């Protein structure tokens, strides 16, 4: 087996400090299983630490427990900020929760290190009406999980700030309306453009790149960082940056607050953010429309659920996953998660659509959503993101031509990242 920690590029240095404590936590599952009359399955998800949604998710798990005489699933609460570090450390010490909801980069790293189990014997392809995101749950033909939740990207807008109240349909119209909406202390659009928010810049830029037909790599991992389509997406990002329609230098927390205060006309953001804008900005209701790019594809946040290879209770964990995929449980899970989608296709209830009519736009985007990671290079994403954002900032702030910057990105990634064994 490939050493687990060495597979988590960019995360390994964070692990040493909390190793002893985390290893101790990793033995909890076994101890619980031995001391309980039931077979105990531990389930870790950062959602459990969220106010409101965490309690609803625990209640959803409890409905499984009430239906099972011999199995009990115990939620493991770890905040998002320390989730990956804690889980990786536990797994590296041959422990960790039995069932884990990962974010996509950590999922692929765990698969590469053989630290999670193939579950083809638990989840059958033809038994469920999976969404398009399910195609990313297999590696070399084996299924290692299914989508616990996904979040699509679309344009949200404040119709009161747009001329005629209608959203743009083309990129040229988008820039025109953004400029016209920028007046009286308001801005037409907002996105991230600083190294301090590197991860967010990556997602924002990916939407432009995908929207202009680009991909960061081919399915076999061949890099395409300087392809004409990727360069077109970078050039479009530069066009918006220079158009005088964004509050330059503001971070995402600030411009999202500006949005719900009625000071920003348009954003391209995920459904989770749209939910927050709705709840915080009741005086400025939002609407949604497809992103105004030539191609429909946009980024996607995808969080799989999988089984730890260290588990001693695989059969019980499998029963929980099979229960979670049943139609009623999928409907309940999607409702409690808000704007997210789940593993299978689930229709929204009339009550949900009445409260958040923009959900239809986000749900319609599901077939066109693509993970933001470079395909075939997922475990090297942190170093790749660093180089791409550095080159992007040279375009935005240093006057470097997009083609020149992306040629340099292709060279640096090939020499520094892909040459590593």
C-alpha cells in the first residue's frame, strides 16, 4: 500500500502537531463497538458542526438508528477547518471513522492511498437513479463512494439593480449590464482576485474557463493549462477585472454581505451561497439565471461519502449507506441540505420551490456541472492551484498577456508538479 500521508500532497506538514490526540480519537470506533450491545458505526461529516443543519443531519441519522435493532450510527463532529487534518491523521494511524463524507480532493487522495474501500458489492450501478455527478465516483472502474451532496454554480442577481431587471444572456451583454449597474456606490459584479483567497479564486476562474469551453486537463491527466479555451477564460476574467464593475480588493465575505445589502447586482456562486443570500437579504430578494458564457458547463462542489479501509464493521456501514440511498432518505437529505443535490435525482417539493424559486435554475445546471479539479491530476490540485493563481494575478495586475501567463503555467506545472513521483 502506498503510504497514506505521502499521498496527501500539501496537507502532510499540517499533521504532526495533532497526531497523538487524533490517533487516540481513531480508536474510538472500536471501543464503542466493543462496549455496546449494538454494532456501532461512526460517521464523520463536517456538516455535523454546522449550526442548524448539523442538528437536522443528526436527526436524519437517528431515523436510521430507530429502524435498526442491531446497528447504531454515531455522528462524529469535526469542524470543516480541521476536518481533513484530523481524518487523515486518524487514518494514517490505522483508525478513523467508519464512514466519512469527504470533499473531493481528499476523496481522490484517499483512493490513491488505498485508504478507503471499493463498495461495488454494496452499491449497484443499476439500482439507483444517480445524477450525472456519479460518474466521478469510480476510479479505474471501481466505485469508492457516492455523492453525499453536490452544489452547482449559476448566476444570482438583484433585478432591482439591473437595467430592465433582466439578466444577461451573453458575455458581452453581461459586461455591458455590469458597467451600467456600477453607479451610486453599487457594483455590477463581484469575484475574488487575491492570493489570500487562492482557493476561492480557483473556483471563480474555473467557472470562466469551463464557460469558454476549457478544461484544466484531459481525462488521462494530460495538462491543458495553455489551450485556446483556457486562455479565452483567463482573458474573459481579465476583461471583467478591467471593466470597472467589481469592488476590487474585497474578499468574498465582504462582497456577499454587500450583495444582500443591495449593493452588488450579480454574482456567479454556488447554491449554498444563494441560500445564505436569501436568508440574510430578505429586503433584496435574489433571482438566478444560467451563467452568461458561451458554454453551459460550470464548476461543481462534490462531496462523496465512502467507507474507511480501517473499518472493522464494513457490513454494518454498508447497510447504512444502502439505507441512505433509498428514495425517502434521499428526499429528506436533500431537503435538510437546502440548495444542494444528493446522489440520486430528487424532485423539489412545492414548499421548497415557493420559498426559493431560484432552486430550479441551480437544479437544471446539474447535467452541466463538472468538478473544478483537473481530471486525472486531482491529488496534485493544491500545487497546481498555487501556480495557476500566481499566473492569473500577473495577468490581472502585471499586464502579462493571458497566453504568455498560461504558457508559463503549463511549463511550471509540468516541470515542478507532474515530474514528482
